[in-house]
C-alpha cells in the first residue's frame, strides 16, 4: 500500500517527505523515491509508556516522493503513469507566502493549485474513456459481442458524465458486475486524495483557510489537512521538553505531521490493532473489515491456519483500568472467534494450534 506525494515545484514536498520518512531526497528528482513513515499514533505511545517494553514497533506506511507536477499537461505523462501505481494520492498545495521561494505561476493561490491538479487527473480519465469508447465501437461484432459492448458503453458514458460534472470516480456507484468490467482500467479519480495545504506559521490553526479550499472543491470528495512544513521541521529539531513547550505556544495539541500520518492511514482503508508485553509493544496494520484470523496472519500465517480464538481488550478499557489483571477482573477481557471483525485500536492475544 503506497501513498504518492506529489505537487507543483517549490511547494514543500521534499521537506514533508523528509519529515515523514527521515530520508533526505537527493538532487535527482526524475525518479520516484520510496520511504517508510511511522504512523504517529498517541495510543501506541501510551501503551509503550505502560509496558516500557524492550522493543517498540509502530505501524508504518510507505510514501513515494514523485517528480514535480507541470502546469503544461503534455509534460506530465510519466508522472501520471507513476500515479497509476499508488493507492492514495497525497497532493501538496502551497499556502505560504515567501518572496525568496518562487511560485511557478508567479503568485500563491492554493485553490488554483488544487484545481490544476484535479483537472489533470480528470482529463486523464476522460481521455481514457473516449479512447475506450472508440475501441469498443470498432471491435463490436468482431472481438466484442454486441450485448457486452452495449453494457460497457452505457457504463463508460455514465462515468464520463460523472467526471464532467466535477465529481471524482471515488463517488461513482458501481454494481458488482460493473466493477468487474472496469477493474483493470487505470482511472486516477478512483484513488482517494489527501490534500496537504502547506501553510505559513501565521496560518496555523486558520480553519477558515482550509474550509474555503474545501468549499471550492466540495464535489471532489478529497480529504484535507493544513501543515506548516517549515514549523514542523523546527519542531522535529527540538528536544522533547522544548518541543512540548513550542507546540503549546503555537496553540496546538500535537504536531500536524502526526495528524497527517493518521489521515493517510485512514485514506488507505487501514486500521491498527496492538500486541503488548514487556518484550514488545507493536502496532499491526490490517485492512478495515478484516476478521480475527486474518489479523493473526499478519503476525504469522500459522496463527490463521491454527486459529482457536483471540483474547481481546479495548484500548480504553486497558488504559482506563490500568493493567491487564484489572481488565480481567472487571470482565472486560473478551473471547472472540473466527467471525470477529477487528476494530481499530483493539489489543489481541491469539490462541492457536498447528
């Protein structure tokens, strides 16, 4: 599961990528650069504090820093092909003013930056639909039978109308049979999009700025967050005690980069469950809706194969009551079988036999 980090030149993508992954991009920006980012989950940190384990392993997600978006659509062919290979698009739009950092259009306009990007994705999908419709017409009665051609043509025309109305295909309802028809097609607007507005220090906490951006693109079903990459970089360089004081002075409860990792995790359709103990506290990543044996497989395939049951605590019960013994005494330690759908934040101990 990958998130593609993309945007126009000089919007702060490199700084964000380094903050997320700890990996400094080199001067060559012609090829995608992958890196792993820890998911900044306060629940994980609280469990680490409770158990003081020998080893701590947070959840991770993969970001890929992609080449710059160009305002000239015909120059973005390679970039669009890279976007086909990611699961979520993380688009960075510039909101900060800085006379020392040029803007490709000469002035800062985050709403316009998002429009350039959105229209590029939509145009790509519309071109594909047009080409596919032309091919269906040519091959009907030859490689494609008339009934199949009629079904696909009607579906593609509906999808075309949907995109042309300013909506993304993320919100396009597909029946199971229709999903099978277009499953292999490289649509870009079917991908979830997280828009990161990179703002200046004076804009931190300016919800109205983000609300205006969201309103300008209300039909596109994007997720939105504002981050000041420069301020986040300053925070990352401070000692823990200084960091807490600095964040408090800014009037925020935690660094925005923490919220960004959780938002991207959510956009991927992922959740975390935990295993805890003195040896290790670990956050495990699974798809939302996974059942207990599938969660066990993430740890080891033998757990799924020989699954008996899972002993489950909620994070709130464990942290609220103080320890596992008190959870058990309170009757809050639950025994869950094969049909249990794992909820975000649950703490599991799997019993299995092979």
